């Protein structure tokens, strides 16, 4: 599977990126090299390979989730420059 410049540029625009011609050329080459590498996985014989699923392991190496109370919320508002009253100001990312 190969992507052409128009397809990569459309993806970039959806991601709100404006690419120069050189950046677009590099992105097309990089993405197509990556897709070629993924296509090589199709050549592997995985017939006798057991599926791997991290979620089914009995011992989870991750830490336990614990709720930690944070009562000084005012400190967050005091230290941020992006506050409007009791709300955080965020930049608009979508056009109306």
C-alpha cells in the first residue's frame, strides 16, 4: 500500500498541519517506508504461534490505582495563566 502526496497532504490538513513541499516529500517517503515495513509482516508464518494478550495474564505488573484526595484546587488556578474565573481557557481547534 502506497500513499501519494495528495493523500498525505489531506491527512496533514485533517491533523491541522501545513507542510512545505520538502516536508510533504519527506512525509510521503517516511510513511511509505513504514507501510512497506508493515507489509513484510504478512510474509511471516504465524500458524503455530500462540496469541499474546496482556490483559489475560494473571499477574499484572502495573501499580494499583488508588484515589488520592487533592484539596488545594485553588493552587492550580493560582499557578495557571490560562484561567478565566473558575474555568480553564483552551484554544479553539475547530472552526465554527
